């Protein structure tokens, strides 16, 4: 009995401790809010052209699609703040993008990009040539000649690959994401977390995990929308190299959408056309709409169940093939 009382007392104490621990972050903690602020990020810009097709640069295609996406979001969700990392052809540092998203209290970060395949290298045998070289023999330099093959190297565009893919941060880098999730919580409240507190660490890990689930949900929905529009979706992937910063350093769910290959002539035309840009931004918009409904439903019903994409859930881990 005595033991039971002290246990109850102890758990009550723990509960109070936990509640008082949570309270300061309650209103603004990433888990507790719906979708209030969306950051729309057009990749590259200014002198950073990104990839290129025959006649267009990634930075311009990204900007057009990002602005169209933003407009659709503004019209559909007047209560949601839509912020842009750039609205013009200017260079924006990747660190600034993440910083801006964090300081603006973003709940979602959507980065728009376009893909490219590196050109194919060809080596053509042109015959032989004579080459002079020297050897040392008994303190003397002796001139010699030998016959070596001659090649010419040239490149042709790799036009075959096409399709879409959406990246989320690599789960094995959760530690790095967690750092920014913690900062984001710290920035958004007067509550100063002690990052060495094991309880806080556990919470930070949980938030990071939730962000991962949400990122995966949105990424999956985006690829589903692309597929249903007749595009070739190559799925959700984890990014471990280029573009990692905006995914890793944003303390919120974040995705990076590769909208197609500029090196593929049909996709370059599509991504530069009014129809194509309307469709691509429309697909991403529909995915955000479904995402918003899903997470708000979870908030309203208080379900803490893991968020799963509505349709077929894709594998979370896909090895990322190096693009360039
Ligand atoms: Zn890019």
C-alpha cells in the first residue's frame, strides 16, 4: 500500500513535471499546430543557374513553378501565410533559405527544382602519335621516342532519362535535423530548452521523427499526384548530398521536388510551357491540400497514430543515385 501511494505520488509528480515542461512550448511547438506558414522555395537563382536543358535554365523553371504554386496556395488557404525565399531571379544562399524558413516559423518547406543528366562522354580513337621522353643512364639524359594512341573526347547530351522524384532528408542524419528542430522550438518561444536535458532530448527526437513522417507523407502525396497526371514518378528518395542543406537545416517538415529532367527534350518543353507549369504546380498544390487535411484531421481528433500516406506507402529508404 505504502509502495503504491508513493508510486502514485511519484507518477503525479512526473506528470506535473512533464506538463510544466511542455507548457511553455504548447502553443507553438511544431507538433501542436496545423499548417500556418508554408515556405515556397524556388531553387537556385541569379548566377546559380542550376541545371540546364537545350534552351532553358533550372533557376527560371523553378521560379515560374514556385510562383504558380504559391498563388494557388494563397488563393485556396487565405489563412495560411505563404512566404517565398525568392520571387525574382536573384541569388539566394542556401543557408539563408533555411534560416529564413526557421525564423519565419515555417510549418512546411517546399523546394522546387528541375533535374538533369550529365552529358555522355565519348572517346574516339584517332590513330597514333610519337611522344618524346627522357631516361637517365649513367648520369646522362637520353632522349627516346615512343608511339602513343591519340583520342578525341567529346560529349553529347543524355536525353533519355525523364520523370519526377521527391527528396526528403536522410534518416541517418536525424541528429543534424534535430539540432535545427531544437533551435526552431527555442526561437519560437520564450522557453529556453536545455539541450542536455535527457527529457528534452527525447522530445526533440520525437519532433524530428514526426517531421520525418510528415515529410515522407507530403513527398509521397506529391509523387502520387505526378503519377496520376501521367508523369513517370521515380518515387520518394532520401537526399544525402546536393541540396541537403535546405532539407536538413529546416526545423520543420521539408521536401525537395525534382519536377522533371531539363535534359529530356519533351520534359524541357513541358516544364517551360504554361500548361506544364500549371499542371506541375497544380499537382504539388493538390498534394499540399491532402497533406493539410490529413494533419489537421490528426490534430482535431487528437490521434497520435503515425501518419501514413492515404494510398500505397512507398519504401522510406531508397538509395540515391548520384546525378552528377
Ligand atoms: Zn536544383
